């Protein structure tokens, strides 16, 4: 989880299909900052997923990308992050959506997935960090970043929270 006290220091402007180019509630941190993740994060699968995901902050968006050397799209970030936690997951947002057990946002924990829909199709997925924050690869021309579910855009387009972990 991102520490609430550090949120003000992390606020920045942000830019997967259907994601706004500028997200005024986006949060940006430096890569490889294990201190941005809660102390309990390392031992749990969800914590490991959150740690790896936050280490990818700043990697460029690349459609179809699933590796930090080439860049990430939203589902590629999920695919890569879960693989590093030893968990095989589907590659696309739609298949990830189908594979998850849906839960209430209030029950979301580190490593759960947040899904967004724009028009009639599943358009975006991110990895929940806690405190209404999630890490994602938003859109072409941007980088992996942390954003808030409290942003009007994300609040309006959130369609589900899904859990792949036991």
C-alpha cells in the first residue's frame, strides 16, 4: 500500500485505450521504491505483485508490450507483474476480466485488479495498491504510473474489481 502521508508528495499529471490523456489525480513515484509499498507487502502474493508493479513506474506505454525492455500496455503490465510473482494469468484485459472472481471495492487488497470500460468494451485494467490507488499503463505517449480511483474519470468508468489470488 502507498502510505497516505506520502500521497501529497506523489501527485502529478498523467496521460490503454479509453484512458484520458491528462489525469489530474495521477500519482507518480520513482521506480524500484520498495518503501512506497507497505512493510507487509513483500511476504504476501498481493504484496509481491504490488512491489513489482510499482518498480515498473516510468516504463513507457507500448501497445502489445509485456516486458520492461519494450514497454507495457495495461494487460501486459498485469501479465508481467503476476508472472514475476509466479502466477500465470491471461494476457488480455477481457480474458483477465473473465478469469477473476469479482469482489466489492471495499474488499480490494494489494494485487487485485481494477477494470474499466469505455463504451461497449473492456478498455483498461490496473493493479490495486490500496488506499484507492492503482498502478497501470494508461495510454500511448505516457508511462506506467499510479492513479487514484477517486478521479472522476476512473470512478465513472470502473466496472469491477477482480481477484485472481486465493
